[in-house]
C-alpha cells in the first residue's frame, strides 16, 4: 500500500520559481523542514539545477566575438545606409536561390555528413595544407566552417583571407586554432601540440593553460622546440600529395600539391624564440582600450593617437582613430572630436564607423 | 580640469538609450549592445539545440533584427528578454525551415566543445555530467525546452518568458513543471 505524498510538495517548485506570495512562502518555510516529502522535493530540484548547470556555456573567445561583431556592424551599416556592399542584379538573386536549392538537395543525398541546409551555399575557406613531416589530418566542412583535425606530425597551412562568415579552424589533440588569413606551421606529437609558428597574419590559439593571439614572426611555445621537444623542425620536405585529402565536390579549397608554407627559417625562429606571446601592438591597443573603458578619455585619446602613429597599418588603427574622436566628444571637446572624425573619414572613407564619424564631424 | 571630468564619468547607457541610438543609425550603440548581450543570446540558441555554427548565424540575424525593430522597442531598461525573445523566434523559424527542407536528414553528433583546462579526472567527470545533462535537454520537446532554458538556465522571470513566447504565465509554469519532471526522469535513468 503506497503512502500519499504531502499535498504541499508542489509548493517546493513554486517557491523555487518565486510564485508563492509572502504568506504562502512563510508557511512553506515553516512546514518544509519537518516534512520528508517537501525536503526531498527541494533537494531533488536543487540536484536538477546542479546537474543542468554542467551544461557547457560554449562562449566564444574574445577574437571570435570581435570578428562576429565586425561582421554584424558591416551588415548593419549596409542596411542602415541603404546600400548593400555589392549591388547585384535581380537575376543574380534567382541564381543564388537556385544554387541554394541545388546544394541543399545535394547535401541531402550525402547522408553520411551532418547537414544544416541554411548555410550550405555560403563561401568556405580556400586553403592549402602541406605535409611537412608525417602529418595526419582529416577535414570536415559544415556550412561556412572548415575544420581540419591535425592528429600527428607537422603540417604547414596557408589560408586565403576569409570572406563573409567563412571560418577556418584547426583542431588539435589538446586545443584549437582559428585564423582569418595566414600562413603557419603546427607540430603535433604524442597527442600534444608541440609548436605553432606563424609566418604571415594572425592565429588565435587555444590550448590548456594558454589562449591568445600569435602574429607573424611569433611562435608558441616561446622557447624553441629544438631544445624542448623532439618535434621535427628540419627544413620542409616537398609536400606529399598522397597525404592530402581529396577535395569534396562542393569545396572550394585548393588541396592539390602546393608549395609548402615557409618553414620556420633560421632568422624567424631566432626572433620568435624570444618574442612575447602577445604583440607589442596588442598590448598598446589594450592599454588604450582600458583607459577608454575606465572613462579616462584624456589618456585614451593620447594612447590611441600614439597607437595610430606607431602602427598605422594595424587593423585596429581604424577603431583607434574613431575612438579618439569619440573620446574627445566625451570630454566635451566638440571641435577636437570633429577634427579627428574628419581625419577618420579621410583615412577610412568606407569605414565601419563612418555614419557616426559624420555625425561627430558635424556633416 | 581633467580631474573634475574624471570624477564624473558618464554613467553607462541603458539598453533603452542604446536602442534609441540604434534607431537613429548609430552603429557604435549596436556594437555596445552586442558586447553586452551577444554571448547570452548565443548561449540561449545553443541550449535550444542549435549547432554552434547555426547559433552564430542566428545570433547575427537576431542583432540585425534589432536594427529593424529598434523603433518598436518598449523602453525597458534591460533589452535582454526582448533580444532573447527575438532569438527564440529565430530558432523556431530555423527549426521549421530545417524540418521542411531536410526532414529526413538526421544531424549526427555535435561539434566538440572547446577543450577545458581542468585536470584530466575533473575534466572527464565534468564532461560526463555535461553529456548527461545535454542528452536529457535534447530529449525535451521544443516548447518545454524553451521554458526550461529561459527560466532555469537563463534566469528570466515567468512573466518575461510569457511575454516572450506569447503564452499565459500559467502555461509557462505548466511547461516548466513537466520539463523538470522529464529531466529528472532522464537523469535518473542515465545514472542507473
């Protein structure tokens, strides 16, 4: 014969959700400690919250967030300004729609791969992979995302600058690399990443205990592997076409034998061995942003100005110039803000902040 | 002069103020709103069952919706429930779209979660817990899942969720009750 459950047990859930009025809550608070059913119900709800709290948050890295933010502002700017980045004839839309349909049907026939039809038609990364030393890898393309899993050996990568939402990632046994357009060499051995050397562009590297950007001339770890690991670092062998995956019919990447990306040459390794993991430019921009975030606009203005002067070709020079104008405006210096905003518009006539810059410039 | 200015830093703008600027074409305000809420919106989308790439795409789409819908914002200081609501509607449309175009396709597996920096034992334990939780969540029907994610995992109030989903508050609590019951059953089965 089964025992009836306490008729107040439902209040455990209501109490947790804040649905009880003050009187009910007080009454339940007096009742629950002496009631086995209600105590058990409260414990069960807490255990459920704990269990579901284990779900990964899946947050993006700062670099991923920044890229997505830039892509959003670019798209929003086009929408606000009423100008698409590229004007297309109506027939092109029809062609694109037909291509989506064809690709979606084609994808549907390839049942062996996970498919999400909304992203099938977007451009994927164009890249080359070279087998520098016994490299073993496999490739997976999902929508606009291309992911290469490097299991062992040393491979050189050359990724063309990515367009739109295209993403290129290298999965490592113990981490991940994401790039936008770069040349780099990665060595994996014994289930661990031994080294990453960047010869062109920037990569975002995530490994246990390390997450950061490596720029051209930089390497991870900062100490040359010749002393620290047995990873092959000899000049590159000719790329082995046998080790390169055959391209899938819908992929745009270049997978034919290609010249190996520059191996870490002696000067490069020598420089990189002493290079900090974070670049001087990154540190300088970070300092300026910190001042700006702390509302120390005078200092932010000076630091951004110095950043633009010292790194005029850095991708952040545009942000720095605009933020100088914004910092001036926030200090109440409308004339200074207008002057810098005009500088911005001259230097970046198609910049992402041109709408706001025009406003600051008084146009 | 500077000291006086630094003593009175401008207070952070409310979401409502940022949205008013977005409505006027201020991209900086949109960027600030994105910095505040994009990860939260993306997390909701992922917990509603979207693959990481799709969650990224729909997060972008949601914030582009903001540009179009800023003029109709109701003026609440925090725009998070409003943004989450638009993301949920995007997720529903996405689900229907996928269903219509590729009903017979089965999405196999999930993209691996980013590597954790914990010790191997702790990482393994955490990974197993996360897998059990994910399986249990995946087994919920979409409407129950939405309510559980928004109320329990994201901390929105019943009233906010009701407004977001366009249902009576009582419906929110009923769905949440059944969601919890199913999750508890699923988790206890997983432990046996």
